[in-house]
């Protein structure tokens, strides 16, 4: 049996193609404004698997980019640029700034994965 789209009660009555129970139908006819139940979309297992793969892939990419940026920044500092040269200092500054940008993306990718794991946990309990 279908469910009333307003209250969720079992009904075999259809109105305009949508299932509606007699009570809600009467209330609507009386001029009451009814709001439809919000359907919680059920996420299928393959979709979850794909989402997880995507998040893990993002994490791998972010991690690689961060470690590349970190290596460049470390090298730039290790090479001890002539600090009296503004250009050299500026370039070193850029590599370190870039490392910070990539670090932020890396932590964001980690957070996204943690949120996914939390959602999984709460949907199972
Ligand atoms: Zn109803």
C-alpha cells in the first residue's frame, strides 16, 4: 500500500497521481495548506563505495601535492638563498606560502573523509 505524501499513513487513495490519505485529502479540501513529507533519499551501497573511493582519491592527490610543496619549500630554505636579495627571499616565501595552501587542502580532504566516516557510523546505529 502507498503512503500518504503528507502524513505517511497507509492509503490506497490517489489524488493527481500522488498517494494521499482521506484525512489529509479532507484537510486540503477544507483549505488547509499541507506540506509534503521530505523523503530522505536512500543512498545505495555502490554510491557510497564510489563516494568513498572519490574521497580517498582526493586525499591521495592532496597528500602528494602537499608533500611536493613541502619538499620544494624545505629545499628553498636549505639552499640558503642570499638573504640580501629580495627576489630570493620572495621566491622562498612563495614556496612556503604554497606549502601552507597545500597543507590546508590536505587537511580539508582529511576532514571530508572523517565526515563521511561519521555519517556512515551514524546511519548504521
Ligand atoms: Zn495523510
